[in-house]
C-alpha cells in the first residue's frame, strides 16, 4: 500500500463567504479525490462563521462587543457546517465538527484527547472540520485567527503540508494592489524579516481576522517543524489536486519545490 499523507487545509473567511456553497462543494470534491487518487487524508480548518451569520442577520456594525461576536458565532457555526455536510455527502464522505479554543492545545490532557479524536476520525475516513470556538472564547483563550489554529493543529498532528487558501495568488515582492508590476514569489525556503515586515505593512483583512501577516506567522511556525506551507488562491480551479500533482501554485514555503505525490 502507498504511504498515507496528511494535510491540514485552512479556508479563509472571504473565500468561504464569497465562494459560498459552490466553492465549498468544489473543495470537498477535491478532498474526496485526494484520498482516492493520492492517499491524502485532510484535516480541514474553516473560517467564516461570524461573517456568514452577519450576512444572514444583517448585524453589520463596525464595532462589536465580545458577547455580540460570540452570539454571531453561535448562529454561524451550524449554518456553515450545513454547507460542508451537504458538500461532503455529495461525494459520499462524512464530516465532523470540532470546535477548539487555544487552551485545548495548550493543556496537555485536552491536547492528547484532541489528537486521539482527530486520529480516530481519520481512521474512519471522516473529514474533521475545525474552527475556533468563538462562542466561548475570550481574549485569554483565543488562537487569534484560524491561520494560527491550522498551523498548531498541523504540528500536533504531524502533517506534511499546511495549505492556506486565501483571496490572493500568493506572496508578492510588494503589495500588488499598490504595485501592479510586483512579482509573485513562487518559493521561499524560509521566510525573511523583510517578508514579515512587508506583510505587516500591507496586511488588512476586510472579512475575518487574518491577512497575509497571520499567514506568514503560521507558515514560519510550521516550517520550523518541517511542514511545507502553501499560500494559494482559494478559488483557483483544482488547486489542491494541482499541488498533489506537483504543479507550483501560489507560494510554497519550506521543503523542496513541490513534487508529485
């Protein structure tokens, strides 16, 4: 039997909300094919619960209290999970919801329990759908963003790759919105201080809490543990399958330049 590969894939809020059910279904079709054709098991991390609830409730205020954010999360979580379940069922797969706070990974007992649960789900060929449990999170027990959550789960579960699906084509030498001639960086063996400084200056997420800075922090953490990270546009056709086939998309950070599985 061929070797089993493990990936953690994180979908950002903007991609989830703007792509909607059609994009979610396309992603889950790829997840199914990754397992069938490439023996890749996927742990999926999703954002978008608060943004999805905001659209459904018309609760569009520039400033929100913590209880308001938690209430929106409680509304949005089942809505977004419904979309993943419908998409997975169309491929014959089953999904599972796992909501986490930062303390679930920091605490040794809960971290071990989480590892065991995710491992068992993967053995059952069930797709874990992870998200931060914003309905109960406070500043003291937050990951901060799902990029951080994804990288920590990738490290804990000893994943080979961390795929961050975003709304840009990858990491650029400069902000492409301000500098249209800026070139996309296809590969970095490791991130430099200049990369982080540029991302900090240019990073501002219109939806969600992330941005390029949080993605580079997550990539750097994963790279330090030997996990290859890909920053890829989320709505690029067959993006996950293209990576599995060895085609360079977006920006790869760490490892050798991507090779087919």
